[in-house]
């Protein structure tokens, strides 16, 4: 019978009712190309809140138009975009969930006609420009302004995206940052944009607003990760959602670790922080956790503080309530051609079956 999943945890000054996190997952093709939803996100996230999730992180949301990672991505670069997030906040709070939004600039992975990153390069036939200092300052302020809009919408916090090869990760990674100014070179220089961004958000939004950080692990090493984690805490980060950075090809988890290597990265950094006595900021691990037994095993082993259930919650919005009640969930099938949910939100075979089964004839 599950027990650890149901334990409450405090993040900053907010009580999260259990250890289950819905991580940020972009709902592709649910937007109009201008940062506005065309499919109701309040229903989408509110449904998972009612389904028992303790902490919800709304999908990656662009801080400006140039930094969008997809044409249909949500935005928070305009005051006009606040209302859609206010509805999400209300729906999640009505379901007793704490709710944040992930903020991102995609850098060289953006869809804009001009691409920017830490350093200049060429991606196929697309030139990538190194960001000038004044441009860097604008991006920091765009993170701050998007965070202020999230606060105005009634959300409990933001998650700054520093993983998956997006802009902040392009600065922190030695592989993609060849700058020779104060934003490159040493680990401290490469980390400067991430740290200054978090510091600016914390200064603008005050001590009670939750700041999470999507951390790109093994970038370039777990030892350097620990250095950056400590300084992000000092800058104002309240919790870490651990995923991959640039250059994780060399990672091989221990033979007796039953989950994916991305999950192991989260557990490894959690263990590193515990050994260093840095246990004041919770960490979450993610990837491929579709069964409650997997999540319980990680919590029981002290390998993580929180478990992020991604596709499992797309396939079964009641995953959390079922897991906490010891009931079987509708597991993600890991569709071979990619997640079917991303097509239109209604194509997940398991979600479709479970919804049909719950609908009276």
C-alpha cells in the first residue's frame, strides 16, 4: 500500500499535499501562434489537480516571441496573456494543488527568423548569433516581467528552465559557450546568466514566491553540477526539477538501478546534496515513472524528495488519486512513433480508453 507518496512537503512557505509532481509538458498544437491557448488549459491542469497531484508545473511558456520553442507555445510576454494563466491558477487551487509555470527562452533552438545563443555558430543553414551584453540584460528582464505576470495571475511560482539545451543551458554548458567575456570561460562565468536571472526574479517577486529550476544535469560533470546547485540556492531557488543538460551521452547508471538514466541523474544529484548536508531544497527526479511502485521505491530508498509523473498523468489524469489509494493506474504505453497526446490532446490510446470506460452508455 502506498504511503510515502502521500506525505506532505513544504516548498518555500507552501505546503504541497503529496510528493507527486506534474512536470511541464508542452501541449503542442493547442495555441494560436501568438502565445494564447486554443484549448482550455484550466480544464487540462485543473483535471490533474482534481486527480490528486500535489504540485503542477504548467508547460514551458515563452518569455518573449524570439525565444519560442514552438509556434503554438504559450507566452507570458504580454499583459494580455495573464488571464489564461489566472484561470489555470484558479482551477488548480480549487483542486488543492500548488501550481507554477515554467519559463523558457529556447536560444538557438527557437523558431524565430534570428537565432541567438551564448556563442555564434551555424546550425545547418541557420546562422546563430552570440548575444551582446545589452541583449543578455533584456532577456533577464523578460524573465522578470514574465514572472511578475505569473504572480499577477495568482500562480504560486515559476520554474526557470535551465536544461534541455535551451538558452540558459547553452550558457552554462562548456560545449556551447565559447565566450571570452564575463558570461563565459570559467564555470562561474558560464553560470552567471542563470544566477543573475534567478537573483533578479527573486528580488522582483519577494521571498514568498516559489522559484524552481529545471536543472540540466551532467553539464559538463556532476561535480560541477553540485557547485552550480549550491549557488542557485543562494540566488533564491526553492526546489530543483532535475533533467538533462548538454552532453549526457556518457552517462551509464549503476547496473542495479532499475530506471532510466535521466531518473538516475536526479537521484545522483539528490544523493550528492545529502552528502554535502545541503538538504534544505527539495529535488525531483523524472522520466519513465509510469507505475506507482516505481515512485514509491525511489522515495522509500531516500533517492528523491519528489517524483515527477509526466506521460503517466497524460494517460491517466487520476493517476495520483489511484496511486494514493493503492489502485491500478492506466499506464502510458510509450507509443513507438512518439507520444500520441501531443497531436491534439485526445489521441492518447490509454486516456481515450479510460475516458470512454467512464462515460455512461
